[in-house]
């Protein structure tokens, strides 16, 4: 990236009424991350420098959402929605600090890619005063058209201000722009609102720059990366597009997905090469998976670290704080929360492990439950390396099972078990010879008597 300084301005004062939501539009999420954060991250990846966000309703929430994703942004409020140029000027104070580059992006355009923003900045560096990100479409209705003369961009005309000839233009304005930061204020201040909508259009900056004799340029970007979200159906479309793009990137990086269209990723899902993801897997935020691990079908994984060669599922649920060691196994209908499963340990069937450590190579039998909660507080269960927990045991925390210890099936363990010890915590079985047949006869007679 160049050493030119940059200010990114995110326009986020959209009314968002078509979302029919109490939340500002740009805080609706794609892959678990607010749209405005996707946009900010793309800008940062393009060397976006300082970030200013122009918001309307819910400005404080927008600032907080950015901060929560580690993005330091200055928030400006556009009280009245008088157009995109007016919105940019709400950040006048930031612009006046005089950056080399100004990137203008929309908070409701979450699929924008760093490459396009970087290319726009490169063209600024090459001497252009304004760079417009455009796309071509056979259905340009509604978009601003990029009007060219002798192959040079000379103006952007909004759809409702177009002449019939201009309406036929298929090269459209994607909305995002890069502007020479030293010239921006003078150009923006010259923009009026004499148009069909009576708004101050950012797009008029092109004509203003051309009139002032500054070079301007348009770059062509894939239309789907400029998709704007106005309602929840479009939000779902953007989500689907994001998921497709991210899954493809992971597969090209060496991740196997048997049925990729059924895998749902989060914005921060990290998966190393040679991981196998079977069909129907959901990843919530905070998941990382190391090389050689397998996630079997229908697993729900969130806030979990999965080490090399581990196996999860089918039908497993990993909740925040689950840490699976190398070659460990969490099998079907198991739930793991805030627990370390050390290397080689196995939790294979129908088990709940919460607030616990399962030592290396320990084996936890089917139906085992760590009773970690008494209705008021959570308690810890510690299982030593190589321990064996018999099926259907209840480990009542706080409790410690020693290294190599053995817990008999069906035990309710309330006291610590020392290393190498055997614990049996259940009623002793009594067996009564012949009593089974006797019982059957008595029951059958009772039924006959009742006439059934
Ligand atoms: C804009 C472009 C149009 C382009 C289209 C691409 C202008 C004038 N027009 O049109 O050329 O083809 O995007 O999708 O820029 N906003 C504010 N405050 C305002 C007005 C808008 O913050 O006063 C924000 C909106 O929240 C939105 C963005 O600016 O994120 C674009 O505004 P919008 O009204 O959607 O512009 P379009 O009519 O779609
Ligand atoms: Ca729009």
C-alpha cells in the first residue's frame, strides 16, 4: 500500500425504514457482524486509515458496534438527510485535517472488497482528483449513470435526472468513491441541490472536478460486490453472497467441504487447510479449526478452538470456551461448554461437559453429565489424564477425578476420586430368584380380573 494518508468516511445515515426495525439499518448483521463493520474492515484492509462514520438515528450504537470490532471511528451526525454530498460534509471537521486520500463508502454495502477500494486509491495516487467505482448492467434503472465523453468520465447523472439517451447507458455508479483529500472540501462545497430530488448529490463532484480541470476516472467493479441492502430480503441475499464468497475462498485455501452450500460461516471463522467439513454445519463467531480436523454433519460450533486431527460430530454442539486438543473426539449428541478436552480424550455419545477439563486420553462414557450448576453458581469438574468415566455417570461439581481413576457406570460422583482409584456411587443391585415370573403371573391375573 502507498504511504499516502487516508480518511474513510462511511455514510450510514440511511433511514432504513424498509428494514422495519428498531435497529439502525447498518447494524443488521452479515455472518454475525454488523454491515457497517464489514465495510469498515474492507476499508481498513485497503489502508483506509482514519475512519469517520456519518450516522443519523442510533449514531451512538453505530459507533459502539465499530468499537466492538476494534475499529476506532469518529462519529458524525447528519441530523437532516439532505443527500450524499451533505452527508459527507457532516464529517467536515475530519476532512479539513487534510488527508491525501478520501474514501467514501456506504454502510449498507457490506460486500465491498478491499481490492476495489485499493485500486481506487491507486488511481488517486496516479493523479486523479475523483475516482468512481462503477459496474455494468443490462438493467441500470435506478442507478446513477456514468456519462463519458471521448472515453473519459465527465459526469454522473442520477436516474431521475437522465435524458432518454443517458437512460440507455449501462455503465452505472456503484456509489463508492475516492476523492483527493486536499481538494475535497472545495469541490463538495460547490455542489448544489438543483435536481429532481432536491438533494445535495455526491455524484455531482465529478462534473465539478471536470469543470475545474482536474482529471477524474472510473474503475469497473463486479456488481455483486456493490450490492446495497434496503430490506431483509436483500439482507438475506447479501448474506448468501457473502457465505458463497467466503466458502469458496476457504476451499481454494485447502478446506474440503462436501456440500458447501449447507455450511454456514461466521465473519471470523478460521479454518486451516486439510480440514474436512461435512454437510449441514453451522459456525457461530469465534471458531478456529486446525489442520486435519473433521467436523461431521449437523454440528453447531461456536466460540470453540479445535486442534489438529480432532473429530467433532455428527450432531455435536460446541459452545463458547470449548477447546479440543489434538486428536480428541466429541461425538454425536454431545454438548461441550467452557471446557478443555485434552489431546486424545474421547467424549463420544450423549454427554454434557460444562466447566471442565478432560485430561489427555481420558474416556468419557455415554450419557455422562457434569452437573456444573446448582441454580446459583457454576462449579468445575476436573478429570485426570487416562481416567475412565463409566456410562450414565453424573459428576457433581466441584469434583476431581484423579489420573487413571475409574468411575463405575451409573455413578453419582459427589466426592473427589484419587488417582488410580475406583469409585462406585450407586445403589447395590439385588437379584431375587424366581421373583420375575411370580410378578408376571400376578400382573396377568389382575388384568384378567379387570376383564381386559
Ligand atoms: C446512490 C448514488 C447513485 C448510485 C447508487 C448505487 C448518489 C446521489 N447517488 O444512489 O448514483 O448509482 O447510490 O447504489 O450518491 N445517505 C446518507 N445521508 C443522506 C443520503 C444518503 O447517509 O442524506 C447514505 C445512505 O444511507 C446510503 C448511501 O448514502 O448508505 C446512498 O444513499 P441512497 O439514498 O441509497 O442513494 P441512491 O439513491 O441509492
Ligand atoms: Ca441505495
